[in-house]
């Protein structure tokens, strides 16, 4: 069958505490090998798939076997005795549609960005999904929707599509980002193999303290979720296509197809600043361990897996640990 809509159902009594939902499609019954299919955050309404596509669920290998949902809560006031009954309604059809949908995550999908430095003014981070990644796609991607996601320090966010070094389009832009008013926009355009996709996030700095990246509302994120069809045969999954800082190796990498990207035998760094800057650009390179949930898992990997990791392969378990860790926080 095909899932054709995800509908958020927020409990009025507790919606104030609901930070976001993450809905994963998993390729096993235990909910271990999963990829993001939908995200809800304040402001987002029902997601309805276009009539030609849906998220495939069922016994075939490319279909999800299990749907996993996480709800993250914020409770700054340390309120007690609150019972949350929020959830989602999943709409599906047994009449198969022509295409399978999937979601491509761009930006800092694994939340490993260095903190926003303490200070005045704004700062911009830019990540790219380079042509070397999309060149591996066996077909074009037809994009149907996009969500830009940051937290409360977020100010401006936009994304662009490039082909042969020239701007094709601005994919999405939020000029006055409001955490409480996020929205998924319907889109209709094509990503060709060899295109480059850039995601930009601009934040207000805090004069009292640095702002780490993480799951909390007072931490930050820079993530973009593009829903597209037809589904790639080797979907990039949770890692998406973009940036990861690996503290075990002390370096920033480009991730695509669940691996660190190599060009001419050399690992590529990300971000590479290519678009005209939208603010003060941060240059990377300062190693600052201790704030990365996923990275902690990398550090604690057995030596054998680390060498596997260093050769460019990220064990699927890595992502599993990340998602479990997220679920517990
Ligand atoms: Cu978030």
C-alpha cells in the first residue's frame, strides 16, 4: 500500500510542550533500519502526497515494514502531571500509485555542526549536496515538497539548486524565520543527476553564551527535508546529503549515499562556500568535542568499526545508535 498523508493531531492541553514529531519509515519490523519520512514542528499542517505518489509500505524490499514515530518534548518550566495525547493520523490507500515517495535530507542532517559562537549580530552556515553525490543518482528526482527547519535562534533560511555552476533556482526561502510558524511548501521541479543543492541557515548570536547544535529547543539545527519521487534505489536515509563533523577524525566531511564522499581518492570537506554569502560566514576547523550526540557514538565505536568508518563507510548501526540516542533524550 501507499501512505498518502500524515496528519498531525495535537492535544490542546499539552501542545505547548511538543517540540516536534519525527516519523521514520523502517525497513525491518524492529524499527532499526529507518529513514525520515515526515517531520512535524509547530506551524506544519497535514502533508498530502501528490496523486501520483505515496510512501510504500508492505512486504517488497523497497517498502517500509514499520513506521516509527518519535515525539520530542520541551519542558522549560519543569511542569509535572501533564499527559500528552498528541499523535498522527496516517492516511493510506491499498490502490498502488505510480511512484514511491522518499525524503532527501539536506544540510546538517546528523546535527554535528559546531556551536554558534557567543556574540552580537548574525552568523550563516552553508552546506552543500555536491554534484558528485547527485551524479550517482540513476534518475532525476521530482520534488513535491520542502521543509526548512531551524530552532529559535534561526533568522533566515534558504536553499538553492545549481547546474554546471549556474543557479537554476532558489528552492525555498524563509526571510523571517519563526520557530512557531514552520511550514512544508508544495513544490514541483526536477533535480537532475549532477546538480548541486545548497542549504543556508542564518542565526542570531546570543551575547551571553554560545548556542550548541542539538535536539533541544534552545539548541539549534539546520535541516532541509525534500520529498521526491521516484525513490532512489539506495536512499541516503538519515545521513542525507550534506555535512557531518566527525570528532573522532577531527574533520568535516561531505556525506552522500551514507558514505563520506571521496573525489580523486581524497575526502571532500563540507561546507564549501559557493553561494553569495547571506551573513558573516563561519570558517570551520576548530575542533570542539562534547556537544555532539551522534559524534559521541562515533567516538565510542570499537576500533575495528572506526577503521571501517575512516575508509569512508559508515556502518548502518551508526545511524541506528543516533536515532535511539535521539529517542532517549
Ligand atoms: Cu529541530
